[in-house]
């Protein structure tokens, strides 16, 4: 029933975070219900990458679940979760009426916008991808180098559409800022900062793996699709610069990005980036780097027995649980659903990051009618 063709992105590790998550989940016996009637959340067995007929694939699986299993109708799918790593997957699944009430797990969602249909804060979960290179011990060790030892003030390497074409620098900033690709961020930085002293702004870099740990500030553009540079920046101990974006940051409704990044920078600041960074000053950048080194494990999919290396699985489980039980958290507060979900976090992790256990935000989607079957229980309390 779930068989599908193989597509070009399927073998790429950065599109296979669902496999990493599923492997960890199946090994986490305490988090799995023995019987479905005990479960508080259901993970739908559909994992789409950049593939043709993405919407049709997920609808096919939803129809099968609704027709052959009773649990979909118990809460009209609000306690079901769907995982996609497709470039615009979070938007795609939120446009499907049959899936719109469910939890959408994706690297790409948009809720910093007045547009609808591309993600709902408190219902959907924006989570980081698993990038094997970032987890290499040598890379993480180099990332601990202090900013004072780093020769580069700023780093970005990546494709900038049309940047090699004659007349690129004559294109107006307003027009570049309207570009869909990276929301114009790459284009503005390329135009205004590539020749600044201490700045390394290039299309490609042979020293890419060491550039991150030799730079003080690194561009982490979001934009259409989803990017991996935030992970590289965090792993490399480089303060991420994230311009104002419609794209949801990973775990951004549980974490304060301003404690470890130059966050939500207005685009006009990109036209005078050298002077902007000069104004930020060394003390603030050093404080932000301390935040980088403290928070980076929350974004990394590390070994199952090493939350110091990576705790993305634990945070994902806690945040997923909160979303799948969101209506019951509001309607049945005495049942202790929030505490049950927060127990997915190791005690030391919850103590180190109290922001993760703040009261959950209410999702604006409509609550389903009361269930006649009851909520059951889970094995992890």
C-alpha cells in the first residue's frame, strides 16, 4: 500500500531525517504504546521527499487509514502526525483538507506571514534535518574555538541566482529583496558584502568544512525550500545571521533565537552589513557564541545514548506530543497531558533549557467533537 517509486532526493541524507527519527522511535520502547487504543499520537507511515505526486501519495495513505483503521475518526485526525522532508512539504500537506487538522512535521513551514495554508503555529512542528557532516567530532570540536581566534568576520558560500550575469549589481535592492529564492537574502549579501574586508562571500569554497569554524558570523538564509546552513553554523560555533523571514525556524516556538543568533534582521541591514556587524560589537557576539555552543545540541540528531551530542530526537518527541494532545491539554487540564509530554525530555535537558517546558501555545485550528472512545493512556508518564 505504501510502495512508491524512488526519486532523486531519496538517497540524499539530508532528505532522510524521517528514517533517523523512525529508527530512534522504534528503539524507544518507553514511548511506544503496546496497543493502539493506548496511544495519544499516531505517526502515519508515509515519508515523502522531493517527489512527483507528493500530495496524491499522502492522500492515498490517509484514505487507507481512514477506511481501514478506527483511530483516525476518534479525533478526526488531530492526533495523527505526518512527516515530510520535501522542499515545500509543510505547505503542501497543509493545503490538503484531509490532512489540515493533523500535525505536520516538516523542515519547511511558514507562519511568520499573513498568508494561510502553509503551517499553523502550535499545531505543526518545524524541525531540523539530520546532516551527517555536522555531527563529525572534528567539526564540532573546531566549533568550540573562540571568536577572537577566528580570522573571518563573516562567511557565506552558496549559489546566488544570476550573480554572474552582467548588470547584477545594478539591480535595485527592492527588486532583489523580492526574489523568492532565499527571500532575496543571498542576493543582497552578494551585492553589498562580497568585497568587504574580512568577509568571505563566495559561490563555492574548497575550505567549506573549516570556513565555519574560522568565521565569527555566518549567513543562514531560509527562503523558499529549506536550508542547512543554520546547522552548519551552529555546529561550527559561528553566530548565525538570520534575516527577517516568513519561514518558521526549527523549534522556534520553544526557543528564543535571539539568545544564540542575530535574528530577524531587517533586509535593509544587509545592504550595510559591515557597518552593522561593527555596531554589534565583540561583547555581544561573544555572548551569542556562548548561546550557540549551549543550544546547538538541541538541533543535532546525535547518537541515541548521547544527548550531549544531539537532543533533536528528544525535543521532537516532546513537541510532537504537545501538538498531538493539544485539544486535550486545553479541555482536560487535570489529566496532566503537558507533564506527560514534557517527560519525553531527560530531566537534565529540561532543567538546562526551561524554555522547552513553558506552557504550550494554543493552536487556532478548530477542536474536534468529543470522542466516545476515550483518550486511553500512554506508557510514558
